[in-house]
C-alpha cells in the first residue's frame, strides 16, 4: 500500500494527472434515486405540481453542473414510476402503492422530455429482483407481485425478492423491461447491483427451485450466476431487436473477487452471484458501471487498486465508474477533502475509463461541500458528448443547413434549418454550438469552444456574448444523432460592433 501511495504521489507531481482540458467525449452521469425518496420526489405526499417543479430544478442543476446522462430510477421494488399495466404505481411517488398521481402525470415520460430538451441522455434504472424492501413498511397493492405470485418470492427476514431461478420470473422481468423499451423514448436500460441479498447470504431458500430447474448444473452457486447471466443476455438481445440504439448497462458492486485487484473485502461473485466478467466476455452489456465507493488508499478496497483492474478487463465494453459523492462530499466526511477530485483525475488518467456516475444526484443538486461548483467551474467546465459506441452504429447525421447569424447589443442569434435524414434514416437529435474568435484555431476537438448541446427541437440559439467593436467570430453548428455521432459542420462568421 505504501508503494501504491508513493506511485500516485509521483503521478500527481509529474503532471500525469495535470490534464489541462477535460475530454470532449465523456460519460458524466448522476443517479436520481427514487427509492426511500433519496433524490426525487423528496416528499411522496407532495402534489404532482410540486414534484414536477422539483424534477425540473434537478434537471436544471444537473445540466448546469455539466452532467450529460441522467440515470433515473423507475422501478424500486417491483413497482413503477411510470404508467404500467404490469406493476403498481410506486409508494415512493404517491404515498400508497398502486395509487396514481392526481392530477395525473407520468414521471418517466416527463423526465425523458426534460433530459432531452437539455441535451442529456435518460437511462431508465430498474432494480431487477427486489420485491419488498422492508416487509410491513406499507400496504402492498392488490396487483403487486407479492400478492399475485407469492410463490415466486424468496424471503430473507424482512426482505423479499423474485426468485431468479424460476422461468416465470425471468419472463416477468423481461416483460417489464420490454414494456418500457417499447413505449418510452429512453436512451438506456440500467440495472443496479441488487441481485441476491447483501445479507443474510442466501442458503437453502431456493433449493426447491434448484431441484426443479438445475438442468446440467450440479453446483447451486454456478446455477444462480447463470440464471442472472441468462436474463441479462435475454434483455440485451431484446434491445437489439426492438430498439438497437438503446444502451444497456449494469452497475455491479465494485469488488468481484479479492484475488483480482488485491482487495480484502466483500466478494459480490460469491454473495450477490454477480458475474460481470461474463457479461463483458459475452458482450451482453454495452457498459459496466462498477461502484467503487472507497477512498483511493482504502486499506481493504482501494479505489486506486480497483480502477486499473476494471479498466484492464472492460476493453470490449464501455467503463463508467460509480463514485460515492454523497458520502465523500458530505460535510460529515472525515476523509481527504480532495478525494472525489483525485478520483476524477485518476479516471481521466486511466486508459479505457470513459467517465463516471455519481451517487446520488443530491450531492450535485444540493452542492454538497461545493461539489456542484467544483464540477461546473473545473472538471465539467466545458460540455461533453457521451462517448461513441462503435458496435451500435456510427453513421453521422447530415449537417444543419442555411446557418445564419446576426448580432446586436444583447448578443448573437443563430438560426439554421434541420438536416434531412442520413443514410440510416436518422436526422438530428441534438445540435452542438461552437464559437471561435479570429485568434482561435478552429478545432472541434477542443471543448473550450463548445458552447452548448441543445435539443433538435430548437433551430435557433442565442449567444449572450457582449459585443466588442471589430471583433470577429466564427460560429459552427453540427448535428448529433441519438448515439452522439457528429455531422460535418455548418459555418458562418460575424464581425461585431458596438
């Protein structure tokens, strides 16, 4: 450990981490947790109008901080924060499971619209197996799976989950995900780390299921992992058929087995039956988002040990790191005040790490210890596009047409015409706006000149730059498709005068 710390200090002092510019392509995510009203809605008994206003504020603040992907929790315990004919409305939304918002609104539909209008992706976050987080905490709806199919459940003290070994359960979870995939304009399907319980460890609760459905498996642990892997593969295959441009990602616990990165802590492979190496090998995910919720030099689970290992095994999929900002930016945190910043620097200095996701969004929107300010003014100072997934699709949209620009004392107004569809049938989903002075080299890879990413529903943009007599500016607008492939540029110039 001392050698590791010394190595990191050398990296910092030698400038390896001293990256002057953030990357133009980087996944910058935040988990918006709805379970237990962690992030939204903060009050399950608030009116829909109040909840809507709160969600708009969250989106505004995430956009201002530089976030480009919102991971929005829509299924916490076999419930729905969207209109579903399969599962009941969430208790965490209305204070009574099965009760619809009144007056009605659809949180998922609204969140998608609000994210897209701000140029951000929306990934629908599901908990795959948890059925009842705390038995007796509230009354279950009549159409909740615990009431309709109690025979599908495994029970652990006051916690119940769907039995992953049952074919009926696999079909059920797949139907829930497929329903959202087909009806909502999501950019991603996202699963969290709750497979089997963190504790107590499963023992014989699923022994009857194993006896009936073990197939060729003689080892129950291997069978459990295979059941999860099989469902993940089926979901990925469904996405490829139904909406192949939708991304599929899973956020596993940060340690698979201690032998890999020299850690000494909880092993998710043996307790949660979480097997991300198989997902990566079989390419049944587009990204993994491991939760590395420890300090760089943590004695049992060092971030600086785990990150390089994940980077070494994730080369065939994208790797976004889960960071525990709610703890490490908290005013109660006793660790190093620069911990989160050091982790972001290490992410950017490590090959094959394409970004991060912060748990939870509250640490940003409530500006814990100035964390939002740090992102906005430093690490996410300039906008960024999510990284390209070449295995999905790489056909760029066509460039915007008829770009014009005019300036006055209030700034500069750009107008353009949307492009026609490219060869893959896609037009623009977003536009990127760039501005260069006559002293700047025109380089679209330099994020300092990227002003903003906006929705393709807009074909105008107001740059509130203050005019200076004789100043000359070049404006460039490009089109971006759903996967953030970028078009050729449309260019125009303007000389401003007072």
